[in-house]
C-alpha cells in the first residue's frame, strides 16, 4: 500500500505540469457537472419555493406520471423518429460534402466552407423568419413560385404532412456545415502518399474514396453517431418551437418531449415535472449510448468508444 502511494506521488511530481494544465478542465466539470448532481432528487419532490429545495415534500413517482399519461407515445415517437432521421441524413450529407470539398481545388474550398457554415451561426429565431418568408401562405416565395407555374399555393403552417420533409431539410441546412468541417478536417490529416500510391496503381477517384477516404473516416463517423444517439431522446427546441411558429395544427407532427413539457409548464409552473422530463431524457440517452456502443463492439471492437 505504501509503495503504491509512493509510486503515485512520484508519478504526480513527474507530470506536475500536465496535472496543472488539466486542473481548470477538471474544476469546470466538478463545479458544473458533478456538484449539481444533488439535484437528481428534485424529480421526486413537489418543489415549493417557500420551503426550499430540501424541505419540499416528496412526490414519489407522481412527476413521472405526467410524462407517461395522454400524449406520451405521440411525443416520444416524434422525438425519436425525427432525431433518427436527422442523424442518418446529417451523417450521409456531411460525409458527402466533405468528400466533395476534399476533391475540389483549394482556391474554392474556403468559399464553399463559408457558404455551408454560415447557417450554423444563425439562431432558430432568425431561421424562423427565413422559413416564414419562404412558407407564408400569402407572401411566401415558395407559394409565389408554385402559383407562377400554374399550381395552387399551400397553407404550409396548417398542413402537418409537409413537415415530415420540411423539418429534416431545415435541420440539415442549419447543421450540415458544422459536421462537414469536422469530416473535411479529418480527411486533411490523411497521408497524401496513400492517394499517390493508389493513383500509381491505377485506382480511380471513386476507388480511392472507397478504399482510403471512407475507411479513414469510419472511426470518426462511428464516434459522432454514438454521441448523437445519446441525445436522440432530446430534441432541438428552437427547431420544433420557433421554426414551426408554434403552430397548433402542426402539433401532431411537431410536438416533441421538450415542446410538450414547455407548454405544460408554462401553464402549470411545476419545476418537479420539468426535472422529471430531464432525468427521463438523460437516462434513456445513457442507455442508448451503452446499447449502441455494445452493438459496435460486437461488430467492430476496434471502433467502439469504450
């Protein structure tokens, strides 16, 4: 035991500079991620501001009954289904754009990077105005084009069926640039000699992509997908609330767990119910990450996260 302690102290002194570098990050996680864990008791309490956090009465599982009553299946289905589409569509599009940028002349890459990346910096509130300018029934550009071609304008914010397509496209437009940069940067780190050797062997560009680029991107694709799966039960609140203009006729399609809880709590003001929703989403996300990682480990152990 004493020898083990001495070994650890020796290791600490030897790598003291590295420990000091890691200290700010460690303190950040301790203060903002670990200390607040005591709040996990809040979903099981009837929070009363006058009595405080600890003295509020216990509620058992009553706060969770709110989530699993009435519309629970619909909002969970919408959340998981849309996020699954976002993950799959975003992965394919980001990798495709990264490969295209990698094949382009360096003179044009920065221009297209900027075009792809700009939407990422826009808030969904700003994006909702852009969407409204396109989809407004009376003044929207899309209806103007349809009418100019002899068609009839659509009431986009009243017809839920159209949003099965509109929401994935909006999510892709806003987020694909960020993911593309990550994959493109990874491709930039590939040894150019691999492509030169493949070219000397007579490999076409498509064959080089299949044999070199995609295998090199595979670990990153798996890692980012696993991280995305962890948040599949959580939704982008701005997309489902702001971009849809909180249109009530669209609720059957666009109502997800976050928007449903927000609307209910705006009326009820129950902090315990909100905390129960957050805990439920976190636990499901944690289980999904473990399950996905287990599946990857069974198929390809070298690319598993842990």
